[in-house]
C-alpha cells in the first residue's frame, strides 16, 4: 500500500482517468477509467456473497445470472504507473 502522506504528483487524484462522480466531495476514492469496466456474471458475483438467498418462507432462491460491470475503485493517493495529466 502506498503511504497517503507521501507527496507524489502522479497519483490517481491528479490523473485524467480518475472519476469521483459516484462518490461524495469529501471521499478520497474514485473510479479508474483507464481500462474498460470489469464484467461479471450474476453467478460469479453470487460466489462472493452466496449462491442463494432466502425468501419470506425461508426457501432458497437462486440468484439470477444477469451480468453487470464495474470500474476499479481506487484511492486518490494510489499510483499505478499509467498516470496521465488531466486536461484543462
């Protein structure tokens, strides 16, 4: 992990690919848009959570296999080596 107190000009927070639109103004995190979003099927994500969920009667229900994607979440002090300056 990179020390957030170490000053370095080429960090995610100053990179053109760093997007904070889905985060609050005080958050130090954002999404890296350097590469395409990571795609997972619903069942792949279910492997992280669980393969089933319970309904009101306590019977197991399968999670649907609908796909989704997400951008990599990074901190503004992170660094990957592919930094590019933001345009004015």
